C-alpha cells in the first residue's frame, strides 16, 4: 500500500498531501520531518532521541515540540491511531 | 419504445457482451451524452475499462471516459474520508451507525460502487440515539439546515430522517436516518430488524452496513417510494448490479422474498425485480417474479399505468432519447411517492404548499 | 474554415438549427442559440475559431435558450444547458453572452480532468510563458489584456490548462473578460481590439469581452512549458514590489486557485510539485497598468 502522505521538500519548507482527506498542508521542513518519522512508527522517546541526535535542540525542546505537533497533526487528520 | 443507446449498452454489459463492441465504429459521443445526463458516465467508463476495450476507443471519446474514472475515484476518496470523520465523531459517543446507499456501496466496494457518483452521505442510527447523534454532529462541524419551521416540522413529524445537515467546511450534505421508510407511510416499520442482520465493518467496531439482502430492499424502497426519478436509471442499475452480485451468484432468491415479507416490503421488491428484469435484463427467474407478484400486497395504482410511468421515467431525460411525457411521468411519480407516504388529509395541504412555493420560484425539499 | 469566413445568415442558421460546431483551444463545441446577442457575440469574439464538420467529435453540446413560459413576457431570461444539465439559475436575457462564457468555463472545469485547471491567465513571448493566477481584484485580466497588445501571445485569460500527460500548459485563447473600471482602462490603453457588447449588472458587475488581436492567437505552438509564476496584486497608490515567492507557498497558492485539484488528488499534487519546481515564482504588487507592464518585462528579462 502506498504511503498515505506525500511530502515535497523545498529548502526550509515542505508541502504535505494527505491522500485520505485530499488536503494539502504547508509545514516548516523540521515539522514535516517529524511527521514523516511519526508515520514511520517512530514515536515517544525514540522520536525525541532522533531529533536530539540530528538537530541541535535540547531534550526539553524536543519533548515539547513533538507533543504539540502530534496534537495538531491529529486534529488535522494527518496522524490517527487507526491507520498508523 | 425506441431502443435507447445507454440502456442497450447497460444490457450488453449485464450479458457480458461488451467485449464484442466495435470500438472504432460505436457511437461513443451519443453514449457519453446520454450517460452524462443520467449520471452514469463513470459507471459506463468503468465497465469499458473492465471489459478491456477502453484502449481501443478513439482518443477524443476515450478522454471523456478517463476523466469520468478520475471523478469516480475522487468521489470515492471523499466519501471514505467523510465516513472516517463520522466514525471519529460518533464513536466518541459510542453511537453505532449503519452506512446507507452510495456511501455503503463505496465503503464496502460492492458492485454498485462501480463508478457511483453522489453528493450526500446517508447514515442510520437507532431512534434512541438520534438526538445524541444530532447534537454531537452539530458540535463537530455538521450544521443544521436553515429550513423554515414548516419544513422542520415536516421532517421531524413525518419522515425517517432529520433535516439534512451540512459540513461547515466541506459542504457535504449528511442525511441522518433512524429508519429507511417514513413512519407516516409505514408506522410500525421494524427498523430494529435491520440492526439484527447488519454486517459490522472490518476493524471499526460500531460501524455497520445493511445485510446484502437488506441493502437491496432499501435500494428498492428508496427508488420506488421516494419518487426522485431524476436518477432513476442510475438507481435501477444499482439494483441490477447488486441483485446479480448478491442474489444470483448465491441463489438467494427465496431468502430475498422471505425477508421482504418479514419487513413488509413486498411491493417495492416486486417493482425492483420486475423493472430491473424488463429494463436491464436482470436474470430474475420467472417463478420468482410470479411469486413476488403474488406476495406483494396493496397496490396504489393499476399495473398498466405504473408501467407507462416507470418505463418513461427510466429513459434518460436527454434530447436524443427523451420520451414524450417523460417529464409528466416523473412528476406523477413524485406525486405518487407523496401519496404513498402521507394520508390524504395531510398530503393535500402539503402539495398545495409545495406548488405555491414552486410558483414563487422558491426551493422546497 | 474559420467562423470569420461564415456570413451572418449562415452563422445564424447553424446556431438556430443543428448547432454551430467549432473548436476553441483543445475543445470542440456545438452551440445552439436562437438569441441574437449570442450570434453577434460569437461572430465578433470567436472569429479565429475553426469550424468543424458534422462528423467531428464534439466535447460539449451546449444550448443557451430563452426560458419559455409566461415569464418570458415579464422578465425574459436565458438558461445555459450542457447536454440537458443546467448548472446555473436562469439569468436576465441581456446577460446571454456572459451566460455562454461562464457556462463554457463550467463545462471545461467540470469535465476536462486531463488537465489541472488553474484560475489564471497565461501569456507567452519568445517561448517564455508566464502564469498569472488571479483572485478577484488582482487585476489579472486587465494585465493580460494589456500584455497581449504589447507583443505577448494569449494562451488563456481565465484558465491555465496544465496537462497531466506532458506537464505543459495548453492554450485556450478565448475572449478576455474585463469588468467595471478595467474596461475603460484598457480602452484608454489601446484602440486596437474588437469589443463585444457591454453587459450591465451581472453578479460580477459590468462586463465587456475583448477579442484577442490576430497576432496573439493564430500562430503555434499550442502547448508550452511555463517559466514564470507571478501572483499579481493590484493596489492603488502602492509602490511596485517584486518579491520572490518560496516554492512551498507558491504550491499552496496554485492549489488554492485550481478548480479541480480535488479530482486529480495525488496526481494533481505531483503535477503542481513538478511545475513549481521548474518555475521562478513571484508576488507582484503594482499601482497601475504601466508599472505592471514594466514589472512583467523586468521579471522576464533581467533578474529583479
């Protein structure tokens, strides 16, 4: 099955297309990367560890960012427990 | 009656004779025009694709079929998204619901989903959860309609559904039912019996489809009782496809008759079998048709007259095939549907009111 | 044979009989109309369109007829119909030509999904095509009307057809529709063009259609790879400003301006991504037509 989300990165931005809803979203590249990781099943501590390793951010920043993004992605229908 | 190209086409699909079509010489333009008018162009395109002859069709008409396939695909995607959204909302309140009509066909990917286009989503909840369902939907972006007091009362008092809801952002219309037939015409319809045989959707507890037989019966009730014949041929084609898929292949003819008797839907079932067989050559065995004719109860109009009306109404309202009196037939069938629904003392003032609104150019339901 | 080769009576006979069959861009149309204003509109504004034989395949069978019944005496109206389907409510008879133009737009946008259809003007010069998407008030049509009288070729005034098959923009050079003050601005700008009749009091205000100059429609090519994407913003009294637009933002804006993005879905997303990838994208704010023309020249010749 093809991925439910399609990503198009340009510089520091990314356009994401949701094949289920048909909606398109413009995200900062970092936020889109996090979304990509979430949809690949990388969550919680693993996700935070990846962010700290690959980007220059602290543990607290990473925790806050991932939890707020997860919430907003859920409300946008970009992630959902029933299809991830 | 003169043969109508679109109807001949659908009959040859049913007979599996499409592959014999001479793709270079067939009158595609006419087929496109009639099927577009009948809202069947995507279904026609899908049949052509399945028969493997789409590629043989000259480029210009082929393009219209390819575009129609795109529309059907987008329509199915949008429908399934609405279903997911409704599931998220209603599941949160533990409200079970059954998908009806087009959305059920598409979600279950049955034969009637083929190239099925529609704009409304129809769901049914138990009457006991109707108020809760309406409340939570309105809270979640499904707006109540702006119908006036008379129309609100008409729905809530006489109908099997509440006034249509509309999604704030996506503009989709949602019909929320608690039964499949208006209480005013069938006061004690046992809707709970539909729930007993409903089929749960995979991995989504609380979401159901009607059983295959009930799906056919509902489709028949909808077509022959609700009086919307603008899409008459499309709806008849749904019935044809589902009868072939669910009944013919499993030889469930007796089960279909029994269930119709159990639910008191013998009359619409008879019409469904009779007219699918006559218009679209659905292979209904002769003794089944006779049995269905015997068990149907009360008739509202003589068969001869109904034949005249229905057969005219199933011909697409297109200038290349329109039958004389087609518009009148559709109008009379519309009146008939209200006649079945309502007792005379209620019907008469209702129609007068509708007629008056129509003269003033206002839209009523 | 072109529509301009038909004499007035032949044209009317076709329109009131079996239908006038002609090509506009990649589409073939059969039009039936007994309303005289439609005949005049077609003769004046579609002279370059090629007429078609009776055995040619027709994409859109269209009628624009006067609404029958008692009302025709009190309040004459016109109704547009596409194979019997009527997408709009009847309009006042005086708006018949507008009903035809809007109706044909509707036919194309609702059924031609071999293209991603973007609400936009497209003009071309020396092989360089500019896409000018237009939200209302952006001045897209005014700008387009002026450009095609300054050496640019009209690809389209109302819709950019981005082909799913080849990623190119296909030309559909129909009349340019101008509204309200834009009409006077363009009439002051050039004496050259042929105009249709003024249509007053439509939902979009007063409208006049302008026929594109010969030089701007006759020669090939009919499809081209676009090079620039410019979002025009008219703002009276402002300073001209040319701002590079990020590709992400440009994609979102294009999608917002597409009529059928929801139909093309994932494929549409890939088409937009490929297109935007190959374009230079700008936001362009301008105070008047002269500055607008200079700005477009600046964008397409030197680097701003």
